[in-house]
């Protein structure tokens, strides 16, 4: 099984949506517990492209198994920065997919002059935190009780990579 990293294109939105929904329903990695409707995902991608977002997907046998995006804020005072989001479908983690997606996305961020890329990650997601640290992210703070699911609160870290 060879993994291919490609930019997200309109013909891959349905696969991206399915991957997003799969990771969201695990209830451990994303703020959402299910993907928004497919039309909302299409708008998210379309609007992101217009706004200069970076968005890659990982494919195995033409199936989307992960994504990484960096979305640019709308305010001119923040256009030097981006907010990163990513996920890998269960069964494809710990195989280098996240590293490949993150590397491609950060290379694009560097090429367009982003000097700050930030993210939030649950404090109990050690694998993701390790990946981000390997890629130059540092912890800037902790958001206590940031998420609430299944009757429990979860803290998140704010991490950023500066150039």
C-alpha cells in the first residue's frame, strides 16, 4: 500500500468528508464529533481555496485516509499566519502519513511566506504532540477545559511554529 500526498481537489472532497467524519466520530482528536454535511465541506474547501488555504490529502488506492490544512485568517493583521488542522483515519496512523502531510503543508506555508502556523491539540494526544514538536512546533499555553465530551473535560495545548 503506497501512500500518495496530493493537494485537495474538488473530486476528492467526498473522500475528505468521509475521512473527516471517521476521525471525528472517534471523539478523541477533533473538536467536532461528526463531520458537517457534505455541502458544508464543499464550501469549506471552495472558500479555503479562494482565501489561499493550504490543503493536502493522503491517498491509498485512491481513498482519502488523511488530510492536513492550513487556513489563513481573514484579518489583514493576521495574514502572516495560519491555523493548522489534520487527521489520519484509524488503521493508517503511526506509518508516516501524518509526517508526510505535515511536511508538504509546512513547505507550502514557508513558500508563501507564512511566519506563524498554530494549532490546538488535546493534551492526551501524545503521538500528535510528538509529531508537531518534531516539526518545530512549541507549546505556547494550555487551554483548560477547552473541550467537553462523554461527560469529561479535556485540556488542549496551543502550539505554534514560527519562522
